[in-house]
C-alpha cells in the first residue's frame, strides 16, 4: 500500500512538472491564456488588486513588485494592442472585478496604424468610458522612441491623453525625462528603438508603484 501511494505521488509530481514544462516551452499566447484562466478561477474568491492593460511596453515589464499576494496583479496587456484593443482588455478586467488600473497605449495607433489625432482622441475617450465608474489608477504616457522625428507626434497624443485621463480622475506618469533626451529614447533604455531595455522596464514599474503609493492605492 505504501509503495502504491509513493508511486501515485511520483506520477502526480511528474505530471505536474511535465505540464509546467509544456507551459514554459509554449508560446507567449498560450502562457497568457493559461494565466488569465487561472485568474478567472481566483476571482470567484477575490478580485485582482490591479489590472495591467496596454501594449507590449507593459507586457514586457515584471509587475511582481506590486503584489502582496498571488494573483494580486492581472496582466491583460498584449504586444501590438491598439487603444481599441486596450478598451477590450478593460472590459475583461471589469468582468473579473478589477477597480484599479495601470494603463499604457497609443504608440501602436500612432506609429503602425498612422491614426490621426482625431481618431486617437475618439478611441481614448471610448477606452476611458469602459472603466468602472469608481475606477482608480495610473496612465503611463507613451515614451519617445529612438527616432526623434516622432517626438512631436508622441508629445501631441500624450498631451491629449493626459488631459482626458486627469479629467477622468486618473493619475498620470510621464517618464520622458528619464527615458529620453532631446526627443529620442536613450540608448540604454531600449533594445530596438521602440521596446524597453531591462533598465527601462524596471523604471517603468517603479514609477507606477510610487504613484500608486502616493495616491494610497498600494
């Protein structure tokens, strides 16, 4: 009997390790879907403390410093997400009970979809309408990229989104002084001209956490 129990235990441990290896080896989309499915289970007991919604900049960051307990941080951010996509992320987070949000976005609309300012205005207003009425949180303004020629357009959408977010009661964080110089991303703050270096990602999370602390949300 003891030998049988030991064998069963060994098989269970092996299967768990195998399952973990399959998840680790799978692509990011599968890992994301698995993580969100776990969150849906947990939200039956308690809502996430924070929801991270946005594009690849938020997706590449390690948000564990915000956690007090497992599943405190719901990460729905996804590479390539536009403002419309991020609005859908907010709806999904609402369904899981999220009330505090960290939001980034706008660069994909501007750089890859060539969206005019009027379209960004429309889509960001729609994004804000999807927040719960009692939502709190932080908007992380879009950082400059390596191409300084893009800086005026990035500054333009940031000014627009700042005004709308603050009117909605959200805090706003602008890391441009730390991440860029003369409208261009500092070399040590990017790996490819657009995405964050590990140092930049750490600064991004630290700035969000400090603002949440200042507002009594952490």
